């Protein structure tokens, strides 16, 4: 078990070499603490996701560290891949994007033998702009463009989990994961996808497992147990998403082609 709390304060640890985890040591508070179990026999671990998300929060209160951010995505990929082969429509694209940013960081580090501009979201944005790697008129394989796509996918997952954390409607009915995923997709991803991909996504939503399966992924059996755990995850996702959104908006990168 591990305790997590909405108001946990982290202390920034020392970062190792490229893509070695750079994690925080968290001071636990007993008030309103929630048990996050480690789930044996599965690749997705909610407690690791939370650790990486919170470790990505830079001390300045504004930036996002890329190493733990991408480690968070590794866990989110495990989550997505646990939902069945149909979800590979989304998970494969996400995996390609995380690999691209890692490759850019490794290449930059080897070429310049100094601290990579890919240390954080802000340093990547400023570094790629300075190097002329970002184009606002046509597609380039820049880290900024790639991050924007991950950023949109993070919103989709966050909104889906928000739906799973909620109770039944006035008639006592819970929305299915497929319905929740569709609702989130329409807001976060559909406006940026071509017609063919939107149609393919509909098939994915129909193939998603039931709510009970999702609850098992966070090691609970009842909705009452799942709600507080999911809310902790959602809160961490929200902070990361908000910080990233502000940086991308500041540099007019929310609509990169």
C-alpha cells in the first residue's frame, strides 16, 4: 500500500542521466489519505502513475519535467493496452510520440554533451524555437508538435477517468466506459482527427470492457472504493495538463499542424 493525498508536498530529487527517473520524495499527510494498492499480475500500476505525475512537477510551480512526464505516459500506455487490442488504434500512436521525444533528447545530448533542452516542457519549447525546429505552417517532427498530440490525448484520458469516478444518473444508471470514452473523445481529440479516424474510434469505444474491468485496474471491486482513488489520479493529471496547457498557449503552440 502507499498513501497519496491531494495536498501532498514534494521535494525535488536529483536527476540522473538521460531518461533515468527523476523522482520526488513525498511527505505524506494522514488527513484524508487514500490507500493506493499495488496490483500484482498487471503492468499498469496506479501508484506508479501518481508518483511519476507528481515527480514531473517542477519546483517553480509552472514547468513540467519531461523524464517523469514520459514515465507517466509509460504507465498510461500500460493502462490503455490493458483494455484490449482494439485500443491499439490510440496506444500505438501515443507510443510513437513518446519514443520520438526520447530520441530527440538522446540525439541532442550526444551531439552537444551538455544538459539537454529536453529536460522540461519549457526548455524544449524555447530550445526548439531558437533552433528553428518548429514550423507554424506545416508539419515537422519537432518535440513541441509531438508533445501537443500527447497533451490532447492526456485530456481524453483525464475526462474518461472523470466520468468513471462519478456516480449514477437520476435513474440509477452508470454510463459505460465506451460512452464515457466517446464523450471525452468528442471534446479532446475528434476536432483534430480526420473523418476516417473518427469512424475507427467508434469501433474502439464499442469494444471497451465493462466498468468492473476498469475498477480492477486500480485494484478495487466497488465504485465506492474506486471514486476516491480515481479522484487522486484525476487531480494529478489535471495539474500536469494545466501546466502544459499554459506553456503551449504562451508560445502559441496549441494549434501546431
